[in-house]
């Protein structure tokens, strides 16, 4: 009688462990997606701030050429004109 309950509890625990592993996987995937979106948004914000600074300065300083080579607007879909 007690052995049967132990087996049933082990099966239940196994089922819960499997469900927990699936939820942990889903959480990790969502955290990665959030991190990726945050990084993309930060890049877009930095690029726009940089462009705004260039417009306020007037003629382009020499450093803008170097930065333009490092990050091309065409590489960022939302910045294509």
C-alpha cells in the first residue's frame, strides 16, 4: 500500500519536473528575445542621437566618417531611408 503511493508520488514529481524544465526553457527564450530587442532599441536610439548631434553641429567632424564605417544605417532595418 505505501509502495504504491510512493510510486505515484514519484510519477507526479517527474511530471512536475518535466513541466518545470519546459517553463524554464520558455523563460530563457523570452529573456533572450527581450535582451535582443533592448540591444536593438539602444542601438537605434544611439544612432538617432548621434544623427541629431551631427545636425546641431553643422559640418561633419572627422570622427563621423570613422563612426559611419563602424555602424552602417543600412544594417539597421528601421533606419533605412
